């Protein structure tokens, strides 16, 4: 077994073991979050989004809903406040986020349903974040290189200042750096740093 193939097999085993164990261990928390999302604001528990994975393949990912149910309709009027260059929309104090949604985002708890995508094999625990379909359609060829590997729940960009980076190309450079350097040790380091950020509540 070659080094790269061995890494990919080990990475998949790590994904299934950690995501599966986390899903089982946190089942009571997941149920509680679902109830609170439903109780604190009208609308569905989950936000379903069509994203692009490895090689340009589409799949449906899920998050706990953190915005009110008409948030997508209001995005157009907020585009002038976008803090990120390029095709991605990012706004620190987005008025569409609910009070409970802010708590979920601070501790990255809204991302937990993506563990299902990891178990299914559409995502990995560590890898470039999957773009929305409408974002991907605006990528140039260089930016699309970030999808040469399986997308992840967390990545180098998230632990190196996702709240400070406003240049989309800088984000892509971090993703490509990860792709060129990736190994099991780096994955474990990123997971450890992500867990630290979650505990400290320094999420988005």
C-alpha cells in the first residue's frame, strides 16, 4: 500500500470512527438542540443546502438552522455589507441570525449534523469547506482546485483565523496549502485545534 493510499484509508477509518462515536455520544445534545431550534423560532430544524464536493459532485448537506426562515429572501439587500471578497457571503453581525442561532454558531454546534455527511462519505472531518452551488459556479479554475479532495467539516482556514480573513483568495491558498501538506498528523492537529476553539467558544 503506497503512502498516499495508506493515508486515505487511515483518514476514512478515522472519519467513520470519530464521526460515528461523536454522533452516538452526542445524541441527547442533538435532540435538545433540535427542540430548542424549533421552540425559539418558527421554521424547520435543519437548513438544507446544496453544496459541491470532490470533483464537482453535488450533494445535500445539513446544519441546524441558525437564521429565521425567510433569511434567504433577505440576503440580496445585505450584499453591500459583505465582508468577504469573491463569491462567498460573510457578515459578522448578520441580522438574520436568531438569538439561539448565535449561541450555536459561537460553539460551532450548528455544524454537528454534517457528521452524517462524513459517515456517508460525502465529506471528511478535515478538508476544504464545501461551497454552495451558486458560489462554485463563480469559481475560476484555480479556485476550483480546492475541490480536488473531499470537503471537510473543519479546515486550515477555520483554525487560522476564519473571523479575520476577508480575502477569498487567501482562504483558497490555505485550502491548497492543506491539500499539498495533508497527512494524518496534520489532520489530527487541525481536529485538536478545532475542538479547542469549540470549547472556548471562538467560532463564527
